[in-house]
C-alpha cells in the first residue's frame, strides 16, 4: 500500500474561501493526499459569509483537523514529516506573522516549521492594492524559501465560469507538491482543456 502524501492546509481570514474548499475537495478526490487542516477563527467566519458553510462542513473535507490554539499539536514539530503547507487564502496578518517568525497560532507555527525544515510553503495571499509592508513581507517569505501565489485568474484559458478559474488555480498549486489532478492546462492555442471532479454544491 502506497503511503499518502501529507499536506498541511491553513485557512486564514482573507477573502477567497472557495479556493480552500476546492483544494480540499480535489486533494480528497486524488486519493493519495492526506490533508491536515487548521482554520483560524476569522477563516471560519469568512467561510460562513462567502459560502454559507459551517465549521463541520469544512472539517469533513479534511483527514485531520486541529485547533489553531493547539500549538503543541504534531504540526508544530519538524519531526512530523509532511510534503509541505498551503495557506489558502492567506491574510496579510498571517503573511506578516510568518515573515517575522511570530509563531502565535498553529497556522503560523506550522508555516514556520515548514520553512525551517526546508519544505515547500505556498501562501495564496489575498489583498489589493499592496502597501509597502505587504510587499516587504512577501519578499521576506520568498527569501526564506516560501512561494507567494496570489490566486490570479488565467483569462488566457478562456474560462466559462468562476468554477473553471478556481479549478485552474488550485490545480497549479497542487502541482507544486507533485500532486497531479485532472484539470485545465495550457497546451497551446486552440487546445482543449481537461476535466475536473464536480465542485462543491
């Protein structure tokens, strides 16, 4: 039996909750990914506001769920081997905490562990316009080995719906962890796109 790839997912209070939900759905559909989820209190509020989902509905999409206050959880130690971590969506507050090494909750502690262990950290930052503090914090995380990945729509794919735009972005993020899911990819002018499992309804 092939061991599943552990992937830590942190959901903070920025807009873009649908990216997090879709990522969890596709990771589960893949079958080879074990998701370890931490949702901040602001993340819970934002998911409820943007998607009408409660905490239990989100938790049901993950393999393991942790309280953001549980800084003694397995995720807080580098000895807990993972493929890396995705913060989706990533608020500017969470970005700043990671950039300055402030492990003040389990999301930021797990991100710090990911960086110190030289594992891949992807932060799907959500804010516009950026001020200088935002830009400097993104630079700091990049210099530490993190990947800043704003979920920008790929209009060159000529998406027919919001779901297609979200799927394309999430597919690209998962590929950064060598998790291949069927989805739309650029194959040149006039080429067709892939298909995805049905999104959350």
